[in-house]
């Protein structure tokens, strides 16, 4: 057993007695047959005597070495002797080849130490059809054409992890520029779409300069390629030197794309390049997403031990991304922007081309700032959940208490305004930089504007405050015009409308009228048409409000949307329906569709089939399920259609997602009982917990005896 391959079975990580120094990869994709063949030669450093090399490999078929043992469940390949291998992979039929190796899929292309901690250099050679473009992480050294096949050799890469290796083969065109440092930057698109890459190229050029200054580190590679991939499952993948994007995340058309798409394309550097967009105020979206997921018992800490590659995808969620970013932002706010920036620059220089743990980041920040960062931050990354701060006014004093979640809140922020006792207000967690909730215990709770509407919504869902209190708070926003505030008010309004269908069906129309009354003033001010000199945020707010009013059933907005839709249907160049308002019009026109009148549905399908623009296709698909006629909503498994399902069509969606009761949660749990896989087990548990939370919230709402009376008072302006 000691000298047997079996001793490696079941190991969570590969043994450390050998590590790669360099991979020489030769790959030949066959786009017609959807296969590839290849060879891998690996230079290995051995630190202890061994008769075996243990690598990661999965779903690879090829020539068998002299001695080989493969443990498929562990995705481990044990080789007795080093030998060139040849593999064939049966994939989907595509007219281009694209790799996506994050998080642990390089092993499906070539045997390797598929662990981000095990870095090596890579020297790639591709054999591809002569008429196709072949891209990889590094620049091309040489191309040799031999009839229908050409051989492309690339420069050797610097040290990097296997998941960052990237290959793209297909027909593409590009635009390019060079930075002041001489780095060549290109945006690759499908043939004929290079104009849509100009904005991304401009942002990339400015971003490289921005990051060079911010991190005090120049861009380390000789080139940066960004490429738009149709139907790319991942939004984007930051491969070394070759960043792959879903086309909607990279391309921007001045005539066809929305303002939100422009912001999405540039989000990596948006705050510095477009300060007028006030992107830091919009960061609240990320924090809200993190808080909502972290409220679940089935949440997880930011730092999670991973024992198998299949577990990685389960933690690629709002905790890792949104809570992680929020905690870092909280730390930046505490240290100050400049000290934080300098410390990050030191950290990057110290650990370049090596590995680091979270404690290493805390150590550098602590050394640079003189603050006890490790003690302060460890609880935030190693514990799940967040603190809830209880606040109340006691005479002339503000009392605050943290009862649960033993996390260090080093500095508590508050703002106070005083103009006579009756007009006093106190705002806790100013700028919303703290990752915690605030709840008021004061009987005169209106004296403390505790956080924002998101806090009150979360506390209502948790049954720590009533829906009645939430509605009264929302009513205070009826004169609001700020995009960031209204984006969250609108989100909460739509959530209330949906939950009221099950909790208070008799009041649902009254709820919707109340929410319409709240949002209508800002929507009427903006109208449907763009105005000279309006801000980027006004453009996005217009779309947000019109969509919400349509979903809430505001007849005037629906009728105007239908009118503009049919003008646009006859004349696609009309100025009456801009890209930012099309989604609202599409939703509006679908509300007129029924089994006896499908003309609008057919018109939308015609628009879908007649456009090559992915953003336009997405708008249409996201609107098709919003008909109030349940017979129009068909059983489909596309997430974007389910995401757009109207209140009336939700019953049809149970084939995939009908989550409003404990009984349905039990049904789902039973269905998945013998189908659980590590990659989605945590996500399933989180979903089921959300179902049960919604069910309890519904029961809590039903018990609010004065809810109907308060809704009527607010509608009549008496509350």
C-alpha cells in the first residue's frame, strides 16, 4: 500500500513532493468535430524521492502511460512514468473554441497541478485552421502555415496558476491602441462589430494607467486582449493577458445599448473615470446583496476551507463577492483612502507571483497603518452573519447596543441634525460603509432615521419589525429623486407587491396603488423622453421607475408603453423609444397579451428574431413572461424568463421555482434528497431556507390587524 497508487485516493489536495516548473502544451482543436488532441510536457521539481507523479485530470481519454491509475471521483491521475499523452474531448458543437478553466477545469484539458497555489510557467503551441485567429495569454512568437493548418507558437508566460490559462480560436476582428508604457491593448469582436468595442477599449486604456498609479505597479504583461464571446456562460474571466467576456459585458452600441450597459462595461474603473456617475453611492447594491444572503443560517464565512474542487462553485456567491467587497470597503473607510491605498500597493509588491493568505493582507495593512487590523478583521472574515445594532433615545442620550454576532465594530459612525426638539434626527452608519443592520427601539422611532429602507425591509422579513412600519417608512420617500435611494425603494416596493399576493390577496391592489403613488412623482418628472443635460443616473432612474410602474399595473404607463412600442415596431429608428425605455415598453405590451390576442407577443418575437444585438434579445426574453394571462406563460427552463415572470404567471413557474410555503420547501427538499452534489448543496440549502423565511413572513403579515387600515390611511394621505 505504501508504494501503491491507492495511497493517493481520496486526498483533498495533491501531495507536495513534486511541483511543476513549466508546462509545454501543444493543442489542436477540431471545431468541426468538437474535439481536440494535444500533448503535455511538464518540467517537474521533485523535493522527495518518489516513484509516482500525482496530477489532476478529469474526463480525459488518451494513450495510457506505462503505469497509470485514475481516481475519477477525486479527479486525480497517478502516473508511473512520464510520457507524452494524447486526449480527445467531446464538447458541444460551436463555431469557435473558448476555454474557461476557473475554478478547477484546466484538468479537463491537460493533466496538471490544478491548484491556484501551485504556479508554473506556460509555453503554448496551437495547431488551428489557417483561416482562424488563435489567441492565448501571451503574444505570438511565430506562425507557420502548412496548407489548411497553421502552427502558432506563443511566448512563455510568467508564473501563473492553471486556471488562468486561456485559449480562443475563431473568426474575429479587432481594434487596438497602446498605452504610454507601450502595452498593446486590443478588443476582439465578431466580424463587423468592432465599433461596439471602442468604449471598452477607451476604458481599458485609462484603467491600465489608473491601476498603475493606484497600486504603484505597472501592468506586467506585454499585451492585453479583451474578447467578446457570444453565449459565454460566465460574465467575464480575468485570464492573464486574454480576458474573455460575455458580449453584453464588453460591447456597447451608442444607438442600441442602455445606460446601465455602459456602466456595466466600465464598472472596473467607473468611479475614477466617470465620477459624475456617483458609483460609490451605488455600491449599496452590492452591500445589500451580501447582507440579504448573510442573514441566512445557511450562509457561510468569507473564508471557507475547501476540501474538494466540486465545493468551490458553491461559495462563488454574494458572500465571497459582495460581502467580501463590503468588508474591504468598510476597512478602507476606517483607515482612510490614502493609507489603505499605500498598504495595498505594498501588499501587491510583496506577494507578486507568489501565494498569500488573508492573514498576510492583515499583516501588511497593520504594519503600514499601525492599527490592530488582524484583531479587528478576523471576526469579519471567519464568522458568518453580521451585527445588528439596537438604538434608542433615552432622554438626551442615544443608547446603542450590539446583542449578537461577536464582531468588532471599531468605529461607529453617526450623524446628527438639530433644529428644535421636534425636528431632530440621527442617522446611524453614515455613508452605509458599515456591514451591519440598525434597528430602532425608540417608541418615537421616526426620530432615528436608522440606516436606509433596506434595513427596515430586512427587519420586516426577519419579523423584527412589522410591514406596517415599513410602509410608513416608505411613505416618507414620496418626494425622493435620488437614483441610489429610489433604486432600493423600488426594489422593496416590488418585493412587497409580490409577497402581498400570498399574504394579503384582498389588499394586493391597494398595495400596488400605494406603491404607485410613491413612485409616480419621480417618474412623471423624468417622463419617457431624454432631456438635454440630464445625468447618467437620471437616464437609469427613468428606466427603473417605468419598469416598476408597469409591473405594479399603472394603466397610464402601460398605455403609453404600448403606444410607443407599436411606433417603434413600425419604425426602428424612431426617437420615441430609446434603448433605456424599451424594457418598460416590452413589459407593457405583454400585459395586453392573452390567448385571444397574441399579436403583441408575436410582434415581440419578431423583434427578437430580427436583431443580432444580445442586449436587445435579453430585453425581449425577460419580458415574454409578464403577461397577466397564465396560459401565455409556458414552461421554460431559462432563468431570465423566470426572473421576469409577473405576479399573475407565478403559478406556472412551479415546474422550476414555486417557493412560498413550508410544504413546497419540503417538496423541493424531497426531490433533491438523492440528487445532491457538492457544487450546489449549499445553494440549495440557502434557497430552501429563503422559502421558509418567506413563509413565516407571510404568516406574520397576516397577523398584522391594522395593516389594511394603515394602507388606506396612506393612500388617502392621512398617515
